[in-house]
């Protein structure tokens, strides 16, 4: 399973990737939405985990483009910005509904939410992230940086 992590804060993107890798997934960090979208053309990820508030294209705009171009790709957004609700509401009015986690993101919350998304009907044949994380507790050491 390929997961792209997008955040303009490099430490956060790199740390989330490390947690996902420890949990057995192919995770790649991107520091802006445009780079992630460009790479999607070459290697379509199963999931994109993205911050909402970023310079240039924000995470919601990227999520809309991803779902239009790659409908099988799932998107999980996270944000610590109170203004995020307005951007999400605008997307909902256009027919897009994205999962949102509050920042700071705790690794257990991220893995649980991704595991829940994987288990939805069109992903039922894919192993759950939470199954991998049970045998890989090392992510707890990394979580202090988030």
C-alpha cells in the first residue's frame, strides 16, 4: 500500500512517513501539494494524508483534484487551523466530503483512522493498518515530535 504524506512542515511529513513505514507501509513525504499531484501521475497512491493549510495549493484543493483524477485514492486531511472548517464546508457544498484529523496528530489516531478507511467496502481486501501497528510499537517513540 502506497501512502503519500503532504505537509509544508517537513518535520511533520517526515515523521508521519516514518511512523507509516514502521507500520509496514510504503510512505513518501511531499512538502507541497503540487509535487504530490505531479507524482500521482507516475505512481498513484492508495492514500494521501495531507495538511490543509499550506502555501500555494491547500490540502482541500489538492484532495478535490485527487478524487477527480484518481477516484480510488483515499484522502485523509489534518489541520490545526481553526479556519479549516470554512474550506472544508466549501468543498462539501461542491459534493466532496473528506475525513479530518485535528493537529497535532497522534500516531494511534492516524493509524486508527486510516485503518477504518481501509476497511470501507471498496478496500475490504486490503489489510488494515491497525493490524500492522499491533506488531510494530516503535512508532510511539517517534510520536513525541508531532
